[in-house]
C-alpha cells in the first residue's frame, strides 16, 4: 500500500473534474516537519504551538518563539504554514500559568480566553509570529472562537503589536489570519465571522465534543463520541456555506479530515482544504484524485 501511495508524491490533490483541494498536514513540534516533507503535504494546516509552553517552568520568550516559527517556515520553503496560537487550559500541566484546578476545563479558562484576558502572553506570541512571517508563507489561526467580538478584540491587539514593531523598526509582516470553527456558536455565527477573517479551519475534535455534549477525553463515552453524527456533518456544511458566502476558504483540521470514508462527501460539501496527520496525506490525496 505504501508503495502504491508513493506514486501520489509530487502530484496535485485534484479531482478528475479538476477541483483542487489542498491537502496539508498537522504537526505539534518542529522535528515533525520532516514527516510533512517526507509525505509531500502541500502545507501545514495546523501547527499546534502548545509544545513551546509545555514541560517547562516559565513562559517561552519572544526570541525562542520567533526562532521556532522561523525555522518551520524556512524548512517549508514557501509552502503555507498555519500556526495556531496557544490553546492550553487547566487540562494541561502548566503550573507557571497558575490556572488552578477547574471542574470542567474543556469549557473553562483556556485558549483564546487566556490570550484575551492576559494580553501580555498573547502579544509575545503575536510579535514572534509577525516577525517570523517575513521568512515564508505564514498564516495565523485562533482557537476556540465563539463570537465576532473576540475576533475584533484580536484584531485590535494585532494592530497594537504591528504598531510596536513598526516603532521598534523590527521587520515584520501581517499574515493571513483565520479562526478555528470548533464550537457550535462559531458554526451558528459562521456567516458573520467570515466577514472578518481570511479563512476557517474546522476543529472536528472539539466540535464533536461540544455538539454532542460528549467529553472527548472520557474513554467511557467512546461509543457515543460519533463524529459521523448527522448533526456534526450538518455543522460542517453550514460552516462551508458561511465561509463561501463571503469568498473565504474553509478547511478541516480535526481528526475527521483524515477519515477517507468521508473524503468524497467533504469535497461535495465544498471543503477547500483537509489537514491531516502526515502519514495520512497520500491516502487522502489518492481519494481526491480518484473521485469525479
Ligand atoms: C480540534 O478540536 O479538532 C482540533 C484540531 O484541535 P485540538 O485537537 O488541538 O483541540
Ligand atoms: Mg480543538
């Protein structure tokens, strides 16, 4: 199978009738880029930046972050790299953030909520990202969004950061910016949200959890955690329609994006990008190339 799939290396992910779907890869560390290249992904659709914040005693500074982001951009040599801003909460061991214990961390103080509440942390990451944007094709993606107001707040902070870099005469660029659609609220508001962002990436792991009210971490609920649930699939369709109404592109970066029993359906729904584990890139590409 692997050698059969190898013939898809170097090929475009395009259906027989000529519809292009970008097949990107998900990564969680800098060394993972090797697997992205090995499997010939067309870009990185989700770079979880948590690795910078975990397993240590203090926040990573701007230089450390800048170096990591720049390295990935340079290794990808012009291919798109979508870096997701910090998505951490009380479910993770980050004592230095003083998050405390929460009864329900999945619905708690996490991700963009921390970033908007503690803008110093957010600004350090944004400064590093805007500076790294000079070294390749960067896009930034914000997790756990539920409202247009949050997007407007983010934009204000990005503008502040850009102004600071300008004044400090540090080279920077403002990259493409999108949001994760992983809450039912974001799906329901997708049409309005699409007016304010460059793209959407659907996080089906959390979207399934919140749509079905099934804790994704609780093994006891495995038989109920069904991302094929019609409610989840309709959420995806609604998100695609919301994005396309405003001419924005939309991808899937949750695990479901790699489910090849659904690839045809996703393409029919109008999905523009699928970001999957590096080992699944050629599988998904072969599915796309085989379909009409
Ligand atoms: C998701 O929720 O589908 C997603 C891609 O993000 P994470 O798995 O990191 O929560
Ligand atoms: Mg998520």
